């Protein structure tokens, strides 16, 4: 009943910038935490950054100072601005959202997007 869709992936040069966007939609009463995760080939999914509904952010050490997460509660969107990207940032980036639905306000469920590929290469 809830959809999470990412956009903005693509090819970027080392040292360049890219902005990813994500929107949650559907049967939504409230969106709590939102976040970005990534999975490189042959590796496990790892946290990139999260942001609470109140705006508290959390970043992986590997991206601190380079990436910025932001959200718009009114639109149920979250973005990830990636600056000074490195080849090791290459991965499928997935967005998630912790959602309380209108149909069941006693439960919070984590929804995942299908991911968008970011390739950092020269």
C-alpha cells in the first residue's frame, strides 16, 4: 500500500556531485525515519545516512563531510546530495521510509525502494 521510489542515479566523475531523490506515497498517515543505504557488487548493504522526522541526521563515517541528507515532511521526500564522490561510492542506492499507514495506525512498517545505480568512474 506504500510505494518508495528513488531517482537521480547515473554516471559521475570522481570528485563530482550527484543528487538522489526519493518519494514515499500511498496509504500514509505519517512517515517517521527515512534513509539511504547502498550495496556495492559483492558486498552487503550498508547504511549511508538517515534522518528522523524531526531532522536529526546520522551518517556513515565514510560519507561524512561529503554527503548531505535532507527531507521534506510535507512531500514525504528525502534527498541525498553526494559531493566529492569517490569510485568506492559506486553502488545501488536504496531509499527507505518507516511508515505508519492510515489503515493501521498501531504499526510502523519499513518500506524500501528498488534502488538507483550510482557509478563513479573516469
